[in-house]
C-alpha cells in the first residue's frame, strides 16, 4: 500500500489548487465527451478528461470534407460540432461520475456574453473540476477578429468568465500570434488560473488535380507530431513568462514527447491527435511517464521546468 502511495505521489501534479493523480489529460475535441472511449481505454488511469468544446446551443459543425491527413499529422475543420451545454449537463456529464480522473469542460463562444453564460451554467455542475476556455474563436461583434490573437479581447473573455464561475479557469492559447508571452500576461492579469497551449496551427491542403482546397472550408487546424517542436518552444516561452501553471500540448504521442513539455515548464500535458490512431494513447503516455519517474528516481513536480539551457 505504501509503495503504491509513493508511486502515486511521484506522478501527481497540482494546478489551481486541484491535485491530479498524474499529469496526462486528453485534449478537447479529440476525445468526445469521455465515455465514447470507455470501452477502449481505462479512463481511471488518466489525470483528467477534457471534454469536447461546448457552446450554448447544439452546433452541427462544418460541411465535409473536414478532416485530411498530412505528413506527420492532420488538418481538421470540424467547426466545433457539439451537443450544447444543456445536453452535456443532463446526458453526458452524469456518465463520468465515479471516475478517478478529473473532468474539465471546454467552452467557446462567438461573443463575450456567450462565454460568460456558459461559465455560469457550468458553475455548480457536479463532477467538474475546472473550465477551459477556447479563445481561438472569432468575435462576431468585432468583425470576426479571433479572441485569442488580440490580448485585449482575450483578457475581456477571461475576465467575464472569471466573474461568472467559482471554478478554476484555464485559458487555451492560440499559437497563431507573434509573441505568446504577451497573451500569457494578458490572460493572467485578467484572472486565469492556468494556461494551456498550443491550440492548432492554421494550415491548408490543396488537391492539385482539382486545383481546389481539400477541406470544404479551405483552411483547418494542423495538429499531430509535425507541430510538436513548435509547441514545445511556445510552452517553454510561456513558462518563462507565466505566474500560473502551464498545460502543454501539441503532437504528443509518446511519454518522451510529453516529458519534453514537462521539462520545458508544463505542469501537465494533453494528448490529442494520437487518440485517433490509438484510443489507449493517453494511458500509455501516463504509464511511460511513471516508468521514467521510477527509473530516474524523481517526481513529476521535480521535472517541471528542469530544462538546462546554459
């Protein structure tokens, strides 16, 4: 019993006062609402499940084609299809009760008011430990400018969410910016409890025979191993500027991939595209980190930000 407790302690991490049994989470948009993967992997061996992005009303998403494989990854233009917050609360969240892992709700909107209302509706939801804000969305009231590319707009979203919920707030940052440190400081000043990064990079694939975009929406979000070096670099830069914990993501397939982010400064990681290839990917990453910690006689907390650059 003591041995198991020690192993558990070595893997645990803490974000915004919440203890996670290990640092591995699933990335929003890649793992459904959690239970869809219940027959393929052991959710209890994860640190947290981050559910598919939620909007105020159900959303059908974009027309197809909306996914295409690329070298080392994939492009997606799903369009944030989801069941809506009310269906999630009534039908999806109850299925996750009793899990050992934490549950985090990801939210998005087209206006600041959307974000605030979503946070309010989720505030007292039993079983949720935090809210993650997807700010890589266009602000319809500001001519379509993406919230996450403008520090002022990003801060306004975070401030509105912070006022609407007592849950810890995690802000998911876009990589499509000039200086990630500016965004980190802006959302921290507005009250976020942690930041997660990176969201997908904007990309495009062309069907040369038809001379047309492969995706119906022309562009999409690039994810997968191809973006990992960019993601690790941005995580490292963000960690140097941040006062709050960092959750790193972008192309994680193996435990070694995840450890790059942790050593660069992340307190936790999220596994995304890899789950499409192997539904058990996130659990395998967690097991690999456990093996590394044991072999090196260290802990996850000791590894956070331990990168040597001098």
